[in-house]
């Protein structure tokens, strides 16, 4: 197959492309405008594969996107391009509205025109798959899990724009018949994660002997999903999912934020016995909570298990250990990333 991947230089997108190049015979057209979070180094060996081509384009550029459809002639689209960091959306929502809402509309509009131009057999094979987040559902109490039928209650500018894009994708299916698929995932972690997110931020700041900021009391709960498990789930949905359906993808690994941070500290203590920063837990500092910080997320991934036979391969404890080790072994990658616009400062402060 010929796959058009948007956001393929980002954290999840690069994992998807690495998986495709490593485990399939598909070819990939990677559309990514390389914002602060996009990094072609994250593609690793896929970057030099003759089955991968990168196009530095903005998904909001309608003419450029139409030309990509015309030249690539994709059999499917995996739409991952998005502004994704909640704190940045609090600081300024405009890029989130542009990319997540307008960009998704541009892609849907171009995909529909392209799909209508295909012959009947090609139209039957074509898929437009949209990758979203569990944050569109809002916050859970101490019990329960998000299912595919949970009502939307987004709490942040980021999650509101992802909710809007989800609704657009469903509308293009129900109104125009475009064969769409959608997935909503829990928090991803693993190699090549941009350092503003919790797990890599804690690892890198601890290695530097810097304080480890934890929002509130660290009681917020997230369900963690290894990015490689997520990549495999996405290609499985693309091949076997039913058009018009949504599939939740979760790692069945709920943890409080403070527990994640303390576990990282313990792993660093173990892996770096000569570190002057041991015990690394002494670096933890509780800071003012994020505005509108959702208390708990948890995904019910029963549908994708029952219908498609997917389940995660990585348990969180082993996955986190391997992730910490990866950052220790790939200091050059994150040091090059950290030399750019983001250096670990606090984002998303009130006012």
C-alpha cells in the first residue's frame, strides 16, 4: 500500500513510520512541516529507506495537500499531525485551532475530492484514519473507563480542538460517505518522546540535577501506552477496522503522576550508582497545578481487543525501564532537541 502519514516526524508519527518500514512492504509519504516537536532524526533507519519520502508541508496549505494526493495517489491516510501539548494550548490556542481544526478540515476536503476521483475498486480500498486522544472525554472520577460511546467533555484548548477534529471526521463519513476510521489513545511513552512531556522531562531534568516539578500533589492518574504498541494498533485498525467506527487504544496501565516520577527516580538511582544526584527523588518539587487539570484518564480498550485481536506487548514497568535506558543511551538526540526553542521551562501558567 501507499500510505500518506501526516505528522510523521513527531513522536507517535515517527513510531508509526518506523513500524511500517520495518514490518511491512508499504511505502510512506510523510507530510510534516517540522515545527519545534518535529524531528527527522526520530525516524531512525526509516529516514533513509527508499520506501519513505518526507514532504515539508503545512497541512493547512490546501493547494499543497491537493498536489500531494495527486502525486502520491495514496491508498490510505494516517492523520497524526497535531499540536499536542496542553500547557502550550493554555499559553496560546491559535496554533491548535489552525492545525488541529483547520488542518483536519483541509485534509478531509482534499481526501474527499481525491476519493471521488478514484475508480470503484480503489474507492472501496481507500481509508482516512484520524488519530485522537482520550482527553476529548474530560475527566473521570475514581472509577470507570472511557469507552467509544463516552460523551465528549474536553477541558483544555488542546482537547477542545481535538474534539472538534473528531467530529469533523465523523461528519465527513456520515455526510459524504468518506471511509473514515478514528482512534482515541491514552498517554503514550517510549523512545523519541519530545522532552516537554512528563516522562522524558523528568528523566532529562534528573540527569541534569534540576528540580522535578510535579503538578499539585501528583495525584492525577493517567493510563500509559507504549508508543510502539500504539503504532501496531494503528496499522491494525487501518487494515481491519470498519469504516465509520472508532476504536479506543489504551495500555491498561494506570499510574498516579507522582508514582511515575518516583519510579523514574528509582530507576536512575539503580542505573547511575555514581550519580551525584542520588537519590534522585530529592529533586521532586510540588508546584501550582495546571488550570483545569483533569483528575484521571482510563481507557476501555475492549472493542479493539474483541474485534481486531490487538493487545499491548509492553507492560508499563518494563516499558518504563527500557525508556529510561533509551534516554541514557541517546543523550545526543535529546541534547540536540533541547538546544532548540524548548529547554524544559514551565509552560501553561495561569494569566
